[in-house]
C-alpha cells in the first residue's frame, strides 16, 4: 500500500543535542522555538499510546514485593516517586538501548523552560555508546566545533567530575549551561594516547540549517547545499535554496549532510520529494512483527542534472535516510562511512509531566537494508587532510626543542596544515619545528620564542578551525565536484 507520509509519531533521534536551549532531542524534540508541551509537541501524534491488550505478568508481583520490602524495612525513608521512577529507569536500562530513555517531571520542566527562553549551550550532538557519552557531531559554527570537538570523541569527565554511572540525560545536565559560562571536558579521542582537556565557552547556538553556494569549475556551475540538521523549516529552506540555484543555471548539485546528526522524518521526506520518483519508496519503517510501511514521494521524474551526496561519520539517522535513499536510486555518495542509526523513537507522555522515549521501529532503506550499527559505505571513499584530525593542545609547560610527545605531533600537523615548512610529524621537536613555530608566532603577533605556550597553542587551534571552515582543502568536496559529471 502506498502512503505519502508515514502516519506514526516518530522521533528520528541521533542523539541528545547539547545546543538548543542546552538540551533537546535531535531536532525533533523541540518544535522550533515554541514550548514543547508534554502531551503534544514531543511526539507529533494526536492519539496517545495505549496499553490495551498488554497482560501484566505474574512476575510483576516481585516488583510490588520489593517495593513493600523497601518501604517497610529500609534504613531510611524513601519517597514513593523515587522508587517508581527508579523502576521505570531500570526497565528501560535493561533494554540496552541508548535511545530508549525516561525524562522525569523536573527534567521535562527544565527542558520546556529552556526551549522557551533561549537557544544556548555548547552545540554538540551526543549519544551513549557502550556506556560512554560520545559526540555524534558538533553543530556548524557552534562553540563545540570551534573548540575542536569531533565525531566519536568520548566525554569522560565534566569539570573534573566523572560521568560514570550517569544516563544520557544526567550527563547532558552536567554539560549544558548558560551563555558565557565555561565547561571543561575530559575527552578520549580514538587514536590519541592522551586524555584531552577541552574548554568550551557556552554560547547561543545557530539555528540555521541550510546553507548554499555556487561553485564554478571547468565551465560548470555546481550548486552545493549543506544541511546541518532536519528541523521543522529545513525542507522549506532547502526548496528555496534549490530553486535559487536552478534559476542561476546550475549544471549539477552536491548535497552535503556531513556532520548532520538527523532530525524530523517529515523534513527529510519532503527534501527527498525533489529527487526520488514516486515509483520507489524513499524509506521503510518496520515494527517488531516484521510489518513494513513504505513512504513514497509525489515526484514524477528525476532532475535533469547529476547529483552527489557528501557524508561522513557525523552523518546520522535522518541524514542516513537521505544518503542511502539517494545511493540506492543511482546517485553517488562520497566521503566516509556514516554513523549507523537505524531505529525510530516515539516520545510517550506519562500523564504527570514525565515522558518515556521508546524505540518503536526500525527504519530500512528503499531496498530493505538495515544500516543500524553498520552505517553506509560511500561509493567514493575520501578522507580529509591530516590536520582536520589534529587534537587540541593543552599546555601545562611550554613545549620546546628536544621535547617529544603526542602534543608536539599535533602541533606539527597543524603547522604543516597552515603551510609552515615541517620536515617531520612524529612528535619530536626539532630545529625545523622551532623555526616553523617562530614563523607562526611572527605572523600572529606573538612573542617569537620558538616554544609552544598556551597562547601559541590557542592561536594554532583557532587558525586550524578557520581553515577547516573555509573549506580550502576540503578533499571530499573537491572529489564530489570532480566526479559529478563523469
């Protein structure tokens, strides 16, 4: 049976965003800048989820027995709500699913207040992987991006306090905060031997989700549209930008969903409505009984120009729906393997201001493939230059000639990326490195000591972030432009 949109309450959530108002679930939990009432805006559904035909097992008597035992004999008095909410959290944690969580009344109240007041935080989407809070992607132009946080970074401590034993909501509460305040994160980065100390100054998080530009190369005019998340107005903004580029005589298009952690299913569906014909589904949703619902667009025929899709390890959830739908309909994907989130959540109000967010469905590609925990392999694999992955440098004592270590190796990668002559990148501070440091210090009006102190390290990091954002050495985008017309 064909349906134009899946009529289910879906929250395609890659993670919790430490951005809009400090914390919101993907871009589906918050409805623009409106207050999210527990009974409506969270789930995008008109009818509540009911518990009809669910028989309570006899073993539930054990729960009541444990409750009674604690109430009668525990050494201290325990609040009823605390025990009940503990039981709910325990059931959800037993699912071993980081996307199924419980938000109590206090958490929901704080969330609503923050959504209503401002969009402030560090601007990074996070998830729980193997019990560790893990960065999915920093938001474009956010404090997290400027501080050098990257996909797959693991957050171990916040302001010196361990996150061990905390669930995702509790960890988020430690990280979020008001504009202008600082938070210190202990980061474990894959491939790095040292724990990184990253200071992030919280700020207002940008709310734009669509950016576009026209690239001219070899007589071709190529439109590039970057989507940073799929929110309520993203599809409309995308259509406006697409129409503008087409009116400018665009010969081809590159859609960039790198670092996009996901969002609303309706939003990505509306965008795919510009490219995927109506004779094939753009996504399938499967319940636990194996029953599938397929979603189709209303498009009669494909666009007359070629299209590539850029993706990376920060592309998750709704971004992956777009990428795999385009891939399985003959368009090229370029970059690196995507995040790998193939489940769908629904937020269910519990009637007292608290909410359970539960995984209800799998989503499948047009051809029925499930990418969960596997990700999507690009058709053309391209990695970015090494300096894209250089770690931020925390300085306790200045780094100088004849020193060795991981921090020096990262500094050498940064210096080389910025165009300063470096003859080695193995972490040994030789004379050539010292000369490069002096040249960098001179160009940036710093004391020309040849040593890497805290000011030099901060300047290096800032210049590298600026260069990455400029996309001058964006190998993935360059490759997409190169292969688009082949």
